[in-house]
C-alpha cells in the first residue's frame, strides 16, 4: 500500500475529525464529574484546529 504525503495528511485529518465526533457523542451521553478534563481536551482540539 503506497500512501503519498498528501493522502497521509488527509487521512490524519479525517481520523482526527472522527475521533473528535466520537468523543463529543460520548461526552453528550455521559456527564462525568471530571468536566474540567473535558475543557482541557476541547481547548487542545481548538488549539490544533487553528
């Protein structure tokens, strides 16, 4: 399987989006006590996005 740099970058972004979507769905289902952790993760993703 031969993956070029552009394809690899695209797959990486796609994977990050899927992981974030799963995380948001999971977070919506369960309101856990460590909401502070959620904020840190959200900030991390916001920092990565921009």
